[in-house]
């Protein structure tokens, strides 16, 4: 089969790779119909995630069809259309019992496109399939569903829920790429008074307004002053960092009010300074996190009901074999206007989900 292979920082190729095979009784093999590219994949290509070994097929988000299962897979069977989650869960370790699947110690966590071959290929092996794929209702289009593999659970869980957004809050989202936009979309579920979007890219700020941001600010033009002006000098109740740079993290700590929350979502490849000389007295809570995807079933139901603006984030589509071109478009988002790039040709228009 073909897959998109990481060969070291700055080096990658769409090339022949071995077909995946069942290795454990809990595995499933999925034929990939639709896949997407994540900002984390760009971090890997830059060398920011050094544990990814050269020779690894990248990708951790996909929609496809089950073609084979191990003997201990019970929730899906060949022919089922499924969402492949970015997080794999064994279901047996302490962290899985606590629904912190991202920290799974039973062979799961973020492994696809990280510790093992991932989804940016024609087929993918998914370990621990019972808890790591989700059967899809026919009402959810594959190109919409693939956004629920990572960015919507990440923006919702690591941003909105970790940040403890409440009704009436002022929420600032720093970085409105796909995950930041997903945080804006899901943050509105909690009826904040206002959402402020901060970014360098005017196109992304326009997208943020379309998805519900009440105010936008250019990151180069003292956005903390806008936050102060809108809150009578208090600061934002919740600030969501969705970039992964020292400068944006430190900006978030300047924008948050005393007693507020900074929810870090961005993937950081460099150290950031924690200014405790200023923060120690402010009762600020700072959270970090890898997504756990415990919210995926809820988000799937919302998508099926038309309650999530998934389609609004897809700006470019490509056939699966144009992976290198798609990466180039996604990496040059400031020039191309790319938000979410989706690849593949869905094989099903409507698929009935089997009764439990």
C-alpha cells in the first residue's frame, strides 16, 4: 500500500509501505476513506517531537471501513464505517478507568503516527479497537466526521472543559487555527458573555468571527489591552492557548484575571518562561493536557443533529495520493488560507449502524 512516511526533520514522502496486519487479538484493520492533517504532524516534521522514529507513517485522524478484526474485537465488524480516534485506549489501566485515555499505560494513548504507523495511508492497524474506533451514524458525512477524531475533542476537552468556561465568562482564544476555532465553536455551548479571538492571520480572525467570536485582535497589536478594555481592567476569566509558542503562552498569562484559568492546548517544542514573580499572588490555575477523547460520543451525537459547524473548517480537499501537495498547502496556511485539509474519497453515502 501507499503511506506518508516521516524520514527525519524536513524529510517525508508518499511511498510504498507494507500492508498492516493483525498483531493482537484486539486489533482492527481499517481501509482509510478520509484522512486529515494536524498541526501536530507539522511539529513532527519540524523535529519538535523527537520520539517519532524515521520510517513511521504519520497521521492520527481518519474515517474508514473495518476490513478485518482480531478475535477479541466485539463492538465493530468488517463492513462498519468508523471514526478512528487520535487516542487509543486499552480500557484496563488506571488511567482508562479514570477516562484519561490520553495517558493510557496499556498500549494506548497517542500512538498512531507517533509510536506506531498512523492513518495517512491506504490502510491502518488500530490497536484496542473496541475503545479506539467509533461506529458512525449515516447522517454524519465522512469529511465532517474526521474533524471529530482530534480537533473538536481537543478544543472542547483541553480548552473549554479544562479552562472551566462558565456562563457570563470572558474567554480569550489565542491562536485560531483549527483547534482554536473548535474551542470557539464548543465554548459557546456554555454561554460566555464574550469570546475574543487573537491571531496574526486576518483570514483566521474572519473565520473566528464566522464561528462566533465577538471580538478579534491582531496578536501584534497588544491584544491584552483589548481584553483589559472589554473587562474594565479585570482580564479574561479563561484564556486558551492554541499555538504552542513561548510568546503566546506568556501572552496568555498576562491576559488572565486573578482567579482565572489558562488552558494550554498548543504543542510546545521550546521552553516557555513561567513568570511566577507575577503570577504567584493571582490565584491563577494553569492546565495542560493531551486530549482524552472521552467526549467523542457526545460530539458525534451533536454532529449528527447538526449542532457542530464542522464543514465550516474544511477549506481544501485532495485525493489521498496528493498527500505531499496537501501538506504544502496546510503548512503555508498564511498564504493559502488553509484551515483544515481533508484527503480521500468517501466510499459510502449512507451506512446504517447495526443495532447493539
